[in-house]
C-alpha cells in the first residue's frame, strides 16, 4: 500500500542485517539480527568479533568504532538492534585511547539511539573528559545509574550531573548531600532540577556560610514559603533584603499567613465570651505556674481538646492564638513539625498534633512514616529560626491588627 511507505521502510530497516566493518586488516564483522536467530548463534558472532578486533590494528579498530557509531546515530533501529550495536561498540571502546573515548561520549551524548551499555561504560570512566558529556546530556542514563555514579565517582562527575537538563528529586537529594559547594551551587541554579523538602533543607543549611547559594535557593520559584522563611531567618541582612525585594510574593505570604488569622478567634468566640476566657485563663495559669509543658500539649491533643492545645502552643511559642489555630485548622503539617521541633518536642507529641489537625483525625500510614522521617531530619536551630521569622512578622503586623480589631 502506498499509504504506509515510510512505516514499511522503517520495518525493513529494522529487520535488515547489521553490518559493521573493521577496516585496515582485510577483515570485517558481519552480523544479522533476524527473526529465529538464537542467542547461541549471536554469541558465536561475538566470539568471532573478538578474534577480529584482537587481530586488528589500533587504526582499524578506531575506524570500525566511528563507522559503527555513525551508522547507529544516523539510523533508525529497534532496541534489540541498538543492544547489538552496543555490544560491538563497547568491545571496540575497550581497545581505544582516552581521546577516542571522549569523542565517542560527545557523539553519543544527545542520541536517543545510544546503547545504554556503552553510555554506562562512558559515564563511569574515571576521566571526566570521557564521562562528562554523557553525564550531562545523555537521556539514556536512568535515575539508578546516576545515583550510583554520584556515590562512587568524584566531584567533577557530580558537577556534570548537576547540569543535566532535567534532574529528578532522587538525584538532587544525593547531589546536595554528597556534592561540594560548586556542585550544590550548580544544581541550585539549574532550572531543570527538582527538589524535595529534604533537598531544600540541605541547601539552606549549606547556604549559612555561602551568600551566593542562599540567593540561588531563595530565587527558586518552587521553594515552599516555610522554607523561604527558614532561609531568610539564617541569611545575612544584605541577602535577606535582596530576597525580600526579589521575592515580594513570598515575603508577603509569610506576612499574610500571620495577618490572615487575625479576627478568627473573635469570630469564633467573641473577645469577651466566657467560654474562651475560661479556657484561656486556665491554660495561662498553668503556663504562669510552670505546669504548661510538652506533657500538657500531648494530653490536650490526644483528648482532642483543640482550643486548649492551640492556646497552650501559642503561649509556649510566643505566637498569637489565631496564628497557631490557623496552622492546625489548615493542617499545615510543615509548620506543625517546625513548631514541635523548635520547642524540642518528641515525635510522639508532634504526631499527636498532626492527628489533631488532620481531617477526621486520620493520616495514612505511608504519609505518617514520611512525616516521621522529615521530623527526625529537621534541625532544632533552623526550626527556631523559622519561628523567629513568624514572631517578627507578627510583631510588625500587631499594631495594624489591633486597630482592625478595635474597629470591629
């Protein structure tokens, strides 16, 4: 049929024998990958290939390598055929010098036809001249291979990976943990990189003595507001001013998260309602006498005494009741963990507060395990820094909020 001409031609190409020449010794390797060929027959062909390559000169092996590579890169082949090419090219690559391996890496770096076996071999070459191009560009390297490379090779290899067009969170987690400052700065500046909360925390921790990194992290569009608060809490005055100027929407969001809660307690209880005043007085007396502590908070949370837990937390962390109430009402898990860590609560207390704020007081087991890991990784000093940011925003907003409350 005329209509399927291009597809018919491609099918024909994919079933044609693969012929890869070795020039200079009067010998060639001719291999056919056709339906019905057994793996035994293919393995015999590989044995013959080994003999021919071993007898060939360095020049003939190089010519065979470039011929096979050019045919592969320019053609259309099935994955099975690419695998056969890979066996041939990998065997030839073992016999060539570093300069030739580096050239091969450059030729295969952007190719969708690059055999995974060959790309892997090049990526793990000790020479960054060889490994660099495929580490930075090859779409044939999977996440598992990249992580293995990061864990076993040197910083130049990590730097190349940090510059990939797309870097998934599993890989950035490794880079920000194992990479030097140059690697971390590079991946932080890479718009194609994705970061987990763990990755952001690692970069924030490492930015404390690196203003350039602090700016790169703060300028990332996807940084969560609470992470941004953590960053500016530890940044120098110059960096803090620059980030608040460059990212006014995040600075405003931190301010708004504090200001938005204003008046909620008034609408819920009314400023003079007896129910609220009794609760507040009881918890405040416990606080004044030194009886308000972590045990009190976990007891309130386990008993689902929401108002008491909110008032108690507000007194312990020096934030308005409304602000703490909003964190629990909206189930802001990140901030619940931050407050718990800042107050040096145990995981059991943090978990009780998470369940108190959760819808129907339920959390999936897998989510809870992730939250537990995040809580364990969190740093007390950094969590207190975030709390200080919220406290400072509240103090800045307090006069205006008091005026608003008086008008109502």
